[in-house]
C-alpha cells in the first residue's frame, strides 16, 4: 500500500502541474503541450497493455522497473525541458510508467491476498484516491513555495523511494492456478 501511495501520489503531483512547468521551463505553447499530453496518454495505454506480461512473469522486477522509468522520465523532463524531442520522449516514458503502475500495484496486492480479491479491490481504490489527494495537495504546496519545477522533484523522489521499497520487499507468490471465476465471493 505504501508503494501504491508513493506511485499514485507522486505521479499526480507532477502530472497536475506539468502544463505550467512546460510553459515556464520548457517555453512550450499550448499546442505543443497538447501534443506532449497526447503522447503521454497514448503511451499510458501501451504501458497498461505490456504491464500484464511483466506482472505475470517478473512481478517484482517489472514493478521496480515501472518506478525507475517514472523517475528517469521525470529527471529527464527536469533536465532537458528545452528540447521538444526530448520532452516528447520523456512524456512517452512517463506514460508507459503510469499505464503500468496500476496494473503492477493491483497484481501485487491481489497476489498478496488471493483469497480476498474483493477486499483487495476496495483497498486498491482507496490507495488510488488517497494517493491522488495527497499528490495534488503536495503539488500545490510545492508550486506555491518553490515554483513550477518543484512537483516534478516530488514525483522523482516518490518514484525513487518506491523503487527502493520494491527492491526490499519479497514479491508475493505466483498467480493462483485457480481461475478467478472459480473463487467463491466473500461473505
């Protein structure tokens, strides 16, 4: 759950303030920013699609790689925001990470408690909502106090911390051989 909070909170913190950052630090106009956000959104679809493969085969490594990609993309945006091609590439990497993150988080939580999938689903939604709330609040405070690049530093920090947490955790067991449809509902 802590990893999920770091992911959702950190990602929302930076994403919420990406437009002002790209305007201020990258000098991009609204049309260029729209293209960046389109690339990010399309890449997130790809990230969701490929995450399932990694979640099934190498959950821990895939989960850690998700956060490393988000950290690298964020640091890249912070350091190369004046190169439009670089911004597009880092936006694509960011999108892949944010598409993969929910798949990896939910898979991890589901494998940790395979006999309580309904509860895990509710807990997963709570983690998302709480993380989004904390991320938006942290981003607003960061912008007010330190400027438009500050939320991206929070994102990078959260991604690095999540990577460290994943590296120090034992991955939950492999997926159950029992199909989900065969599991009895919780009473």
